[in-house]
C-alpha cells in the first residue's frame, strides 16, 4: 500500500463491503464479491470480481487496487495469487462476535475512519446487550442451527452466540469453537438426541427445504419437527461474520424463538 488511506479497495467477501458502506467509505470500493447484497445498491454500483473461493485475478488487477480485503483460509489460494502480483492484502479471520467487532474497528483504522468505526462497533455492542437483557419466559427454547444439509453441519461460533443473546439455548454449544465446517459435521442421531424445540436452518446459499428435514429417520419425534418450528434464515443475514449477523440476523433468530412476542408488537 503506497498511500494512506487506501483509495481503491477490492472486497472479496460481503461483510467488509457492508461495513465500509456503514462507515460512509463506500467510494473507496472498486470491486466486490459476487455475494455482496448489502446494502442493495452495491449490486448496481460495484463490479463483481469474485465468488467465495475463486476470483477473477486479471479483473482484480485491472482495477488497480491499493488494498484487497479477504477472509480466512478458504481464500488462501486467491490471497497467494494477489500477493504474488504485488498487491497489498489484509485477511480477516473473525469467527465469533468479538472478532466481528474487532474486524469493524480494524477496517475503520485501515481506511482512516477509526472514530466512526468505534461508534459503529459500540452501537452494535449496546444493541446486543439490550437484546440479551430482554426478559424472556422460562425455560429457554433449545435451538439447533443447521448450516448445511448433506452432510449435516451445525452452526459456527457467532451463530451460537447470537442464539444465546436471543434467549435460546444452543443444543450443541461445544461445536461453536470449531472454525472449519468439516469439524462441525454431525450425525442425524446427534441432533435427534438433543431434542431441540426450534430448528433454524440456513443452507449456505441454497433454499432450505423443511420437508427434507422432517423426513429424516427418527426426526418426527423431535419437538421442533412435531410442533412445526423449522425456520429458514437467509444466508446473507446470518452466515457472514459482519454487521448483517448482528442486526437482521439476530432479529430473525429472536422472531423465530419468540413468535408470540413478535406477533403482539
């Protein structure tokens, strides 16, 4: 990076795009991930240069970025190509709520907007605390979150934390510490044995089919299946570790867990 703050930024995942827009720094963005949908105008304002684990390197280089923002080991191959091309790159790796808030503050510092980023992160912290302290009836609903259906993969760290903030109890809390999806593959019997009251599903970019969940052997006895409490949460709201998860994603979980409270408001 030859100048500060960087003037031409390419974002290879959606959460950095949304954060830069929230900071009012969107004019620095010259290219985005194909998955970027927040805010809605990003689809018409910014050229798409990548999927999640693949990218159009010549297209990225043609945009002459002075900084590229990437996420996790899943983009390691793209990152290597960009580094070899001589472009500065920062790779985030947030997998929990503390990491999301640190990402916002770090990104703000990278673009010379540290004060705005501090205000944004603090506002999210206050929002989370407010929702977490909302009085809820007992007992807490037991919640199973499904990130993929075949193989069955349970939710990642920040999702587990958001379930608890929303007043639920994650039935597989130990799996939140497993960063890689392959380490969160579970058996249908494991889920059945936890007897969740609510099943939340977000199949990473494809539509959830509740009927397929209902038809799994032995699952008809699960309270969530019996009581028809299988709820899809759209992946852009919950599976990207950024502002969306802390706002609309959390709100969707609250609505799924406490439908009575939402219908009366």
